[in-house]
């Protein structure tokens, strides 16, 4: 058994920023399932939205965040995000993050941070790095900083299997006192900690079409749920409108920043169609653009057209990552139409927390995409998630410092090693992802969601039992899928990213869904 002060699960922006804060108060163990370079953070292309221009700028960022969230944004959380954001970004700059700046041949702006605009932002406020490599740059500079902290130990290629809950603690919900880890060689070990932070990211892999990397299997969310934590707003999955859409190719993200820099969306007839759907055209809210593309795609492929915008800028310099990816398929932004369609991108819901990352179980904290503070409501404003990870990762660290170690060492619910993988784990996962995409995706109705519920119940019979990373991921995906479907079926309205074809209107009162131990309820945020 290993004993530390703080256990952090996940090495994206939220986990690393939290580790940096926690290191001031004790020994920190950061556990990641793969190498530290692999997280949703690292794949973020567009950038980080932040209002660096003073009070009016901050107020405008708050207003845009609230409007995007379709009446479900928790105003206190959003205010914390936009007000504390600039300080966190200045800290990143001090730690060596290189955001893109205007060059010397632009004397009026030389050296100033470049800002771009994305959907539903009223002004350009998105900082970027290496063109479309913002996530990599932020992750790399945080990692450099954290590697220099003596109190932090980084443990890669290690799967967190279950939380250890002391059910004899003073609280009815028990107390999280650590977790069981599985290393790459199949060895199990327990880690005890004063507080555990789940910063393990989202669950895009629950859908067959996703922009997320393979690690995004909802591990932290599923573990917290099994331990009895409340999950909130799990039906709100954001579908990014423009993932690369070529048969056999990955759903690589075609950043919203392309549309921010002037790309059009055109249908199979060559028509620029967004005018028929929203006055904001290509920069309408993400859910509107995603559904518009899905509708147009019934009659043929939909394309991003950057050819005209490409005459005004060097697209290879502005979008080096995307350009390199497209080159592999013989395509060029400035010359070709790029086939796109929506794909699962970001989970607005997650483990219910307050703004300090506290979950419904003492000792357990969550931050970043795994958490749900309500900051995004029903629909996240583009490029708000890197800022979310920084701000709420830092706040969770402050709150965790106040936790004291649970007194009992012997607790229930230990995980035992269980044999070989056996069964068809990949088949199980592929079936789950396919059914979720078909019946619980962008456009939903009761019949489809009930089909999904039945299919998930059938899949339960084939649940992999072994204790391997992949079998664990299969169980986690299944748990997350069940809650998404349950909450989506219960929400008989269309709001933000959740669109019910059988309930296209909005309910009068905007409520949050909460699922706890299989029970669904709707609550007003207090
Ligand atoms: C993008 O670059 O389009 C993604 C940014 C985000 O999801 O916030």
C-alpha cells in the first residue's frame, strides 16, 4: 500500500494545474492511464477563451457563456470561470506557455497576443498557440512546471480501477480514502490519500464517432458513480459540427477556428446553407450548426470551404496540425473542399461538484470535463474548456488542502485481481459505441432511447469480467452510457445540445438532471 497526501487521477490541464497547487501542501501522486502526453487537453486545437481586457471584457465573456448554456448555466460557476481566468492565463505565461503573438511586420500590434473568434462569441477572445496546437502547448508547459516540483510524483501507464470508500466514516455517503491502481504489467496496488481528485476527462469514446482520443472512456465519472456520487446533466453531450468525414479516416477535429477565420459550410449542391438555419451563419451556436449539418447530410456530403478565406492568409502557417493531417489524405485547405460531419466532442455533464470541486462524497473531488459545476449549462461555449480546467483545477486544489486523512485503514470494497480478459471486449465496446451513436446521439426520441436502454441491458449480459485496462474501460463506458440514456429519456424537452425530435420545445423551467445509484431526479440548482 502506498500513502500520499493527495491522489490526482488524470494528467490533462485540470489534473496538472491541481497538482501544481497541491504540491505546496503535501505529497501528490498523479496517475495517468497512458503517457502524460495523451489527454483531451493535448488535442484541443482552437484555443483558450479568456477576457484579458478588464471588467467590460469579462462581463461580455460571462454573458456569452450564459447565453450558450441555454438557461442552465450556474451563474456563480460561470462568474468564477471568467473572473479568475485571466489570472490563471497570466500564470501560464509566467510558466512559459507560448501563445501566438503578432509579428514585428505588424507595427500597430507587434508582440500583442493574437485573438480569434469562434461560434457564439461576440468578440475575438480566443488565444492560440502554434496555430492549432494550443492544447499541446498548454499541456507541455504545465508538465514542465509540475515535473520541477519535488512533491509531485507522476505515475504513467496506470489505470485507476476503483475508489476506496470508508463506509464507516461520519458521513452517510462514506468517505473516499484512496483508490486501487492497475499497472501495465497487471499488478494491483492500493493508494491511500487525504483527498482524491478525479480529473480524468470526458467520455467521447461512448460514441462511435468522436473527436476524442482513445483514453476518453469516462473512467472517473463511472468510478465516482459506482462509489455513490451524484452525476449531473449527463444527457448534455456536445457534438462538434465539423469532424473530418472520410470513410476509414479518424474523426479528426476540423477546428471551429477555421470558421472563425472565415470558412464556409457548403452542401452537396455547393450551396452555403447556414443562412437558412441561423443569422450567425457558420458561427452560430455549436448545437445549431451540428444539427444543420446533419440535416443537409441527408442529401449528400457537407464540406468546409476555406478556399476564399485562404486567399487572405497563409493557412498552412495558421493551421499547421490540420494541414498536415489533411495532406495525408491528399487534401489542402486552400484548394479543396473538406468533408465534415458532427462527432461527439465534449460532455457538459459529469460528477456533480460545487465550484471548489467538492462532490457528494467527502474526500472526493472532481475538476475539468469529468466534473459538472454547471458552468457550461446545456451547451459549452467554444474554447471555454481549457480555461475551465485551469480555474477549477486550481480551486479544487485549494479545497483539498483542508481535508484530513480518514482514520480507518481497513475498508470495504477492495478490488481483487480477476483472471484473463476472455470474451470479446472489443466487440462489446464496438456494439456499445454503435448503439449510442444510432439511438442516443445528436437527434433523439423516446423510441430510440428505449432501444438504446434495451440494448445496454442486453450488453450487460456480455459484460467483460476480467481485471484488465480494456475490460475496465468497457465497464466504465457501459456505466456512462446507461446514465446518458436514462437522463436523455427523462428530459422531455430540447435544450442546448440535447435535442428530442419528439419534444422539440423547451420546458418552462430549466432544471438539472441528477442520477445517483440508478435514480433520476430533476433539480433547480441551489
Ligand atoms: C475547436 O477547435 O473547434 C474545439 C475547441 C473547443 O471545443 O472548445
